[in-house]
């Protein structure tokens, strides 16, 4: 079938739909069918509707549709709309308007009275006498001719920057009102409201939907403007569009995906849309590494034991945990034996929660309880990590063998830390993890180190709590009755035997373990660049290019400035995510926090330095993970931020205005970076997970180059967190200087650590550095 035939069939369907929506409600079924058939015949034969003196010949049209007295004023208006559309489709010039407006109708009321008077005079004086009388013919103004491509009244001498100003200026160039423009660009059957166009012109609203962007494109074509002329002037370039055809996608995923779809997504072929969706899901949303794919699949299999009542950092316990401990002896958690609960994440039974709370209190309290010994103290992050990892182990033991997790099916009432001194339990868990992942990793080795620490002589927590054995029951294939009896006879000997077993297993796993997650893979395209830092800095330029109008979108502008400062401070400071997340702020003119107080809080502060006349970052050494490193020498980290590329401008705007917009009515946590507070927000401060997601979102929206939209700064980049910026800084200095020592200064560490972990220093870069020095001899000659 030829393209004209396809166009004709498509337009006939539109006309039929129009008749159903607009003609049928005001005409009889017979008249509706006749009018629809007449329209279809005009389209099929490509005929211009009958005209008389430059206007539609309504007598001929009424006769062709056999309307007679059914041709009311309302019906005439609707038919006129369809005939205008047919003329535009045929490419014929528009016809003058002969349907009276309400104003003209009110005028015609007086004309009717005059016509009655004329009839009376005609009866009195006859035809000759009547013709001698002056005739009163009152007509409204001729409607302006609508050209598909009007000529400008004057050449463009300016290019307004604001969207509203540009639209008004172009309409004035072509001498059109908003109604004339509306009639020229809106097609038959479309429900686009003319008041929407008027709101754009008046500056009350801006285009936000896919349909609105389509109208903008038509206006650009009509005025022969460059494609995207109006879109480039919109005040919020980073905003996602409404109205994409995503009906088969859940609302939550739709919100994430909409950011990364091209404006014309809904008009693309189905295969192209599927290609774009697959790319967005694979590259931007999840990240296309082997580890990301494994992580996405594993996250759908929920099996952990959760300890919601356990807190840490000083040994305090929440009221929920205290209640669990108080009732532990009276409640054996038999009510939690429902098999359905064994396939998902469940709260720990009271006895297990009590044991976990005691372990956390033992490892985090300032002073050890009388009668106990320990070696080392857990910080807040370490305690949270151990709770999570031990919860995963207990969850695997409790998960149903028949489910997707394929756990061991141990009843929840039998879970206890006393299980952790039996080699069979650990061997099953290690092999279970190996089956799920396909190989052993450092994760299993770390878990065995925890087991050794818990059972170490004199200082191990399990070693000092032999009463844990009272809750252990035999488990077929894991714990034999004889093993329990042996541990009851000699608890310390049983702990020694397991400690040796765990040490041997750790050595065996070290020989075969593999790296599943390459931390450099998401940023490899940046590390391989000649100047990694300059390549990564492109993301901050992209943020500024798409910065929303602060006056119109204060919250969106605040979020964009926060994103900009996240990356800029990360690149200047090279701090770990914990130190950057907990960095406090002292507004200019306020008294800064004392260094002693910052040491107590174990966090740094951004403050104004009158002596240096710049913004200073001060972080006490105790706040760092490697506080004992020779890099610090027990002295604080102190750095004056450079006022480069408007850093101070955006930093001061964020502190003075944007940060307050993000906080809203919430309590100020005192940190520099705060979340966007919403109605369901509990705390404005970031935690480790939300800070990671905030950084990852910035990379998704501004960092990853999207070939389908043209947005994004770096080709080949994948989603990643804040820690990768340290890899970029270290690699950049290594590429420029070849010095591991200088690279260590950028990330507050030692040269050995940089050489071992952070320096992806390729051989060709070493050769290039050497050649650059040697070539100076030839250049001097």
C-alpha cells in the first residue's frame, strides 16, 4: 500500500472518531451516518468541499448530507471544524469563517428586527419602492487567513533567552494572536486546550508533557525555526516528561526510566522503544557488569534475619530490644514457625535478638563489663556491617529448602549464637554461598575471621558465654548429639577446635577465592583517559548546563546545586564517603566548632577562615578510618578550598539559600549535605545507604552519556558511588607525576596503600612519563 493510501486511511479513521465524539451527541443517528459518509467520500476522492463566494456552500452540503432542518447552528459549527481539517489535509487554502460568534449573534438580533421592518415596507411600497429604500447589511470583520507557513513581518533582531519571551517575540514577528496560532497547529480530534497555550504566553506554565513538546515542534516548523529552539529555552532542562507510552511498566520503574527517554519516545517504532528501554535498564538503572547482574538477581531472594531493635555506638539499646530481652525467657518464638515466614526477611526471635544486643554492647561500649575481656572496639559502621552479615547467615540457615533461596530450614526457635562453634554449620554456609555465586570470594574469608575473633581464647565473646550452648539442639547433617555433649564437657576445648578449623578453612579459601566485584569497572573509561580528573569534571559542567531556574523551581535548583557540590568537594577533598557525608557546616560569620568538640563527634567541618580568606575544611584524624596511618601523625586534615570555576559562588548560595529549601520544616542535622525533606521523611541527615544512592543518582542523570537523548557527560560510564572519586584522584596524579607518594596525599593514605589498591597505572603511561622527561633534551637542542 502506498504512503498516500496509508495517509488517507489514517485520516479517515480520525474523521470517523471525530464524528463519534462531536457530531453524534448533537445529531440524529441518520444524520451522523450521512455526514460521516460525506466526509469519507471527500477524503477518498480528494475533493474540496463545495464553495460559494469564498465560503462553504451550506445549501449544497446540506443537500448532499440530506440534513434539511437538522442543520442547526451547533451542528454547523462542528461540521465546519471537520471541513477545515479536510482542507488542511488536502493542502488547500482555508475558507473564510461564516459561522457567527456570540457577539455577531447578538448583533443579528437587531438585524432581524430591521429585516421585519423591511418586509413591512416592502408590503407597503412594493418591490420598486422597497428597492428605493437604503439597505442595511451589517457584517463582522473578515477572519484572518491562516497560512501553513506565514511570512515574518520583520527580520529577527534579537533572541530572547527566556521561553515565554521567545514565544511572544516570534508570534509578534509573524503577526499572530494565540488563537490564530492555536488554530494553525492543533489538529482535528486533539484535546489540547487553547488555555494551555495561553498560559505559556502569559508565563504561568511551561511545557512538561510529551504532547506539549509536540506542539512546540509544530510551532518551530511553522515559524521555520531550528528544531529544539523553544525546548532549549525552557527553565528546567533536567526535568522528565509526562505522558510517555509506558503502560506496561510499574509506576515506580516509570519514574526512574522517564528521566532517560527521548522526547519523541512514544512516536518511535515498537522495536526502537524496546531497544531504548533495554539500554536504560541495563546501563543506567542497574549497570551492566557481571556483579550488578548477580546483585540484581540475588536482591530478589529475600532471606535475612533482621535485628530492628539493636542500636550501636555507645552500647545503648532501643526500647524494643530491651523489651525483647526482658521477655526472652517467657517467649520461645514458637509463633514464628510459620513456613511462609521462612522464605523472606523476618525479625529475629527474642532470644537471638537478646544475644545480638549483648554482642553489640560488648564490642561498642566504652568500658568492658567487669569480668570480661576484649581485643578491639567496633565503630558504628563496623557494628552495622556485622549485624547485617550475621543476619544473612542466620537467615540462610532458617530459609526453607524448598524455596528459591534453598536454605537449611532450621526452625527460628533454634537459632542461637551457640551454633557458631560447630564446624558443620560453617561448612554448610560456606558451600551454600559458593553454590549461589559460583565461586568463593573475600566475603567468605572475612566471615571466617569474624568467627575466629568470636571464639578466640580469653577475648572472644562466644568463648566468654558458655551458656549459649544451652539453647543448641542437634540438627541432622550439621550438629550431632555427640558434638553437643563434647562441648558441654569441655567448652574451651570445643572453642579451640573450631578456632583451628576456621583458620584452616580461611587459608583454603584464600587459595581459590576470586574477585567478583571490580570496583574500577564502572569508571574504567575515566581512568583510561589521559586526564581522568578532567574527564570526570565534565559531569559538573553538565549539571551547570542543565541547572533549573531558581526563581521558578527552587527545590529542583537546590538539588542541582547539591549535586554539583557533592562532586566538586569530592574531587577537591578525596574524602571517604563517611567523612564527606558527616561533614558539618558553619555558616560564614558564625563561630566554628572547636577541634576538641569535632574530635568527640568524630567528624569534620566546613568553615570560613578569616586568616586565609577562604572556605576551610577541618577533619580531626580520629574521624578517619585509617586514623593510625603515618599520613596523619595524630594531626587533623586541613585544606583551604580553591575558588575555581565559581566554586565559592555555588557553595555560598547553597549554604545561604538552597540548603534551607531542602530542609523545609525539618530539624537541621548540622551536616553540609542534607536530604530533600518530604512528608514521609524521618531525618534530614544522610546515612551510608542514602548518601550512596544520592551520588549514584547524580551519575545516572548527569554522568552517563545517553546516545538516545544526547544528554550525559561521559561515554561508557556506569553507575557508581562516592568512593570511586578517590580512585580517580589517585590515578590522575599517578598519570601526571608517576609518584605513589603524591597520589597518597590526595586521598589521605600511604604510598603502599595507593600502590596496592588505587593506582591503575598502565605500562604505556609509565613509558610516556619517561619519554616526556627524556624528550626535553631534544627539545632544548
